[in-house]
């Protein structure tokens, strides 16, 4: 059995480990979407879910709510518009701001995805609590710690102390 070198590196390779885990989760999500016959792409999930659950949103508000950049949201919007799932309209208060809303086709697609979302939610909760841990809670705690003081800040603090 081959050893995982990232285990040797431990926390030093935390970013690489999280990236690898993310890539594996996204690959599994793509397989799930295919198994359920869903035409949408997994990377659009959070934006579609945001608009479905909270209603139309500006690009800026969506970026803030999802913790993504405005260019990333704009890219998703272009892709989702091309699929016919969303429509962009000008904000009534500020015509420079664009508001993202689901089209009828988009709403139908999101409603079609609901059983899949329920199954993925249950499976993800199961994964997060295997081995008597709570990975999701630990991940939230890690994000809070990084908001308090980033990895970069922590490294620079140590660098300056040396």
C-alpha cells in the first residue's frame, strides 16, 4: 500500500489537501448530477440555490453571500444565461447594477433538482460525521479562525519574530 505523502507533510500541506478534497467532491458531484439526469453543472449550484431560496439578487450581493468574486459570479451568469436558467435585469434603483433572477426554465430545473439536493445533503452530512467527528463544524471553525487572522498574517508574525 502506497503512503500518502500529504500525511507526511501534515498541516504544511493543508491547502493542497483541501484542494484535493475539493476536486474529489466536485468530481463526485458531477457524477451525481449525471446519475440524476441533471443538465446543470455542479459549480452553478450555490448561485442557483441562493436565487431559488432568497429570490432575485444583485451580482454584488450574490458575490458577498457566496464568498465569491464578482467576476466569478458574472462568469456563472453568462453560462446560466446561455443555458436559459437565469435572466439579468437592471436594478430599479441603480441601472448599472444587474439583478439575477431565475427564468421559468431555471425554476423548473431547480425544482427538478430538489430530490438530488436532499440526497446529496444527507450523504454529505453522513460523510461529515463519519468516525465520530463533525468535519463541517471543524471547517466552519477553521474559516472563523482565518477571518480572525489569516494564514499569511500568522506566517508574517512568525517571520518577524525570527
